[in-house]
């Protein structure tokens, strides 16, 4: 019974947020950009980069620290909360409801180039994370290779003579 009531509440919350959040977010962004293409692009790049980079780095750092099911749940929840601005923009871009279409029109007029800037910032953040990951893996491989080379040079050669 409690699970059913909880499920009904979750469904109602999703319906209410899907009908209000895209409009609300589009107006907040529109107030910040105020119709400027330059400001829309700049703000979009900043939002896209920051709110892609921080969630991924936060999740990775938490999971490197500990990997229990509770810390995985906390890491994912933290990642979702940190990515909310990008997720709200995404709900406007790919949404099919009236609120998403209204938010789309608001962004067209009040925040031009914000959506494209957000995409560019998110792509740059993703590429930076991949590059940092490559550097970390390459460093670990180099350290492993160097330690093996040190072991081989410090270990005396064995002779089979008795």
C-alpha cells in the first residue's frame, strides 16, 4: 500500500514538473541572457561545461573513494543534482509537451544561442574528461613500466651453477 502511494506521488510529481519546469527554466535563462546572442552563447558554454564537468568528476571521485551500493546511490544522486541545469535545458530541447514548446519559444526570443552554447560547453567538458582520463591511464602505465624496469636492474642475475 505504501509503495503504491509512493508510486502515485512520484508520477504526480513528474507530471507537475514536466508541465512547469521547462517554462520556468527558460524564463530564468532568458532573464540572464536578455536577448543578447553573445551573452547567450557565453552563458550556454559556461553552463554546459560546468554542469557536465562537475557531475562527472564528482561521481568519479566518490566512486574512487568507496564502492558500496550506498555510495553509488549518493554519487548518482549528487551527479543528477549537479547536472540539473543541463537536464532542464535538455528537457526543453527534446521535450514534446506544451511546456517544452513554450520554453523553446522563450529561449528563441530571450536567450538566442544558449542551447548551442550549452551543447558546445558539454562537448568540451566531455573531451576534457576523456583527455584527463587518458593522461591518468598513461601515467599509471608509465609508472608500472618504470617500476618493472627498476626491479629488473636491481635484481641480481641468477646462475644455475652449484
